[in-house]
């Protein structure tokens, strides 16, 4: 049977579809003209297998709603994705690096709570190439010292991910 690859394709700004590059969802595999084995239901969207369209239980697999609402992968598929990703990173000689956005890469503060000695900061705001940005009338964001240099150097050594628990 032929190899398959899956990709998330943007149809419109807010609608995504997952496409199987080899075609053939049931019956005959369009890549090899061989009958398909039973579907493993590795990828589910809105409680339906995206390959065979079979209805699935809402507790199936692992949720990836943060990527696409209603998207779920089987545990086997997630393990396979992790394994392929790890192999690719090892070939590139890179490691994973997860960085927290708030208090690690930048700091956000309410302008109204600045002391009188910090009022000068509002005058140093630069919209494009500075390290101080005003988000709205109430919030000021400051990049941490040397964060740009750090990110440039770290990107050559690591596959970087940014997360935040801040509000």
C-alpha cells in the first residue's frame, strides 16, 4: 500500500481541512489500486473519522482543539508524530526548547500602576524597532534585555516553542 501524508490546509481564514495527499478514503487506495485495510480512525474531526467518515465517540483519542476545533488524534497517531518529529530533530541535531512568554521573554505592566519615577517610559515607546511597546491605553510591554539575540542564537540549536500561562 502507498505511503500517506496528512496536512492541515487553510481553506479560508477561519476554516481548515485536513487532507490526505494520497486520496482514496474508502474502498480502493488511489495510490496503489489495492483495497484499503480497515480504517484505524487515526484522525477525527467533529466526532467523524476524516478518512472513512464513521461516527466516533466524543472521548476518542486526544484533543487538539487548540489547533482546530473538534480535532482529535488517536494515541497511536500522536506517538507516531512524536517519533517522526524526534527523528527529524535528531537529524538536524536540535533539541526541544519550551519558553514561557510572560516574565521570560517579555514583561507586561499596567501603565496606570507605574510610579511617578516610571512615567518617562511612556515617552520611550517605539512601535517598530524598540524594546518597549504600548498595546493599548492601559498596558505597556517590554522585551527582556537581549531577548532578540538570545532567540536568534537559540533558534540554531533548538526547535523552539512558546507558551504562556499569563493573562
